[in-house]
């Protein structure tokens, strides 16, 4: 299959790994931002092909994982109401809130539906004018255009019973927050290719220059990741600090102009809280005031719900790359995919789930 099989080719992977070993003279800490990349690294044992000097750090690029606990509780609050049809992608349904998850709400009678597109939720709202239909709009820049389009379409078609519970987060401010931390160990980044497909990579250039760090836009197959690591290590060994694009078959510097224009129409950039990390300034999207009638938090008056994380869960440290999942005392014991303490164990992009499923105990 074009653009898949050739990027899973073992001989090609070994060849790039040989090149990485040949140029590596120092120890380097490299963070892959995206949870999808983390799962590829674990599934295909990419780390086993690398020299011992290369330490891969798993980053906060799992949208399910960084959705704040109180937002999960807000979703549960809304979904529990008799006049609501609550819609979501499937990966959010088992993320634990402070007391239960959305599947538990469904089990006790809540009208919770899994959809494959926010436009499906708009259609449900159109078909059920007597119900308030809410879509759980989480994710990085990758999924934001589709969620923005759902609001745009609902507004254009005069659908008043549709809203989104919005928790969109942005990658560049997260990178800056990690690099400015006193605990920072990161010396190079593999940036998320799908995010850059939408946004391009112009916003990474000032970060690379300011913090003197290589940032390589990278795809999601094993050969992609090894190429990204090679490009990052080459920069580090040559003392260069640039933004490079490994994922050029998909990503351009400018990104998707039409999608970015739609985002600018629907959203403002706002401060956003990240689960286990805290509030990062200007790190998320929120609906513009002209679309406030589609903001579920305002419609249901839930702005002030605040809850505390489980003291047993170290998800925040895992998301910041300060701990590996198996360093958690609860990993694989009280915290499993069937009974998760935190989102990284249940999400399909969570680092804890990757370590659990692929045997990194």
C-alpha cells in the first residue's frame, strides 16, 4: 500500500537505525509530542533499534489524556440530563471523571451516543428538535476544523439545539511550557505530523530559535519516526537548531489555509487547563462571543466545576515526560485499561496504555 508498507519496511528501518548509530556521539533526550507516535514506537520496538545514547521521552500529545478532569465531570453532568443527547467520539467514553465515566452514564439511562463526526451530531440535533444535542469537542489542532465546521453549519442552518463542550488544545504553547520548565530535560522534538498538516509549522520556527532546539515534523510509521530521530540527532550533533519537515508528503509550511481560516472564524485563542499539567496561557481554542449560543459550558452554567486528581495517579508527570509509565506504583495493578486511574491508561494514544498493551512493564 502506497505510503504505508514502505514506511513499515524492516530493512529500511534498520538502514536508518545504522545511520543514527553512526552519527551519535553524545547522549540526547528527544521527545515525541504525539501519543500516536508513542504507540508506534512501542508497537514496533523502535527503541530497540536505537543506540543507548538516545532516550525517547513521551510527550503530552494525547488529546484525551490532557482533557481536564473537571471537563469530564462537566460532560457527565450534561449527559445525565433527561433533555440532552450527548455525543462524542468513542475514545472519550471510558475516560474516568472523579466518580464515573460517560459509559456509566449511558448504562444508567443517559442518552449518550458515539459518533464518527461532529457533523453527525448536527444531524442528530436537526432530527431531534425537542432535545439539546451536545458534542464533546476535544483534541489538538487536528480535529478542530471539523468541530468548527459543525458550529458553522449549525449556525448557517439555524439549528439552535446544538452546542459543543469545547476543550481544544494547541501544541506550540505546550512545547514552550515544557521548555521553560525548571525540570526540562528535552533537547529535541519530533512534532506531530497531523497537527502540522492543518496548521503548518511556521509557529515552531521562533520556538526553535528562542530555545535553541531542533524540531522535526514527523509522521507516524516506524520509518517516519526513525527518519525524524535521525534528522534531530544530526542537528544536535552539528549544533544546529532548526525546524525541518520529515513528513513532507503531507505537511507544508503554511498548512491548510482553508481550515485555518475556518478556525479563525469560529474560535479565539484562550488560556486552557491541561490535565495533570495545569493552565498554559493561550494554549487552546474557545468559541468566539458571536457563537456563544453554541457553547455548552455557558448554556448549562457549568463554568465553576472544580475537582481534584487522584493522588495515586502520576499522569501529569508522564505527560510532561518526567516519568515513564512503569515508574508509577499503580501501573498494571490498581490502574489497568479495564480500571484506569487516569486517562493515559485508557486512551488509544495514552503512553500508559502503550506500555501496558505492548509489554513495557
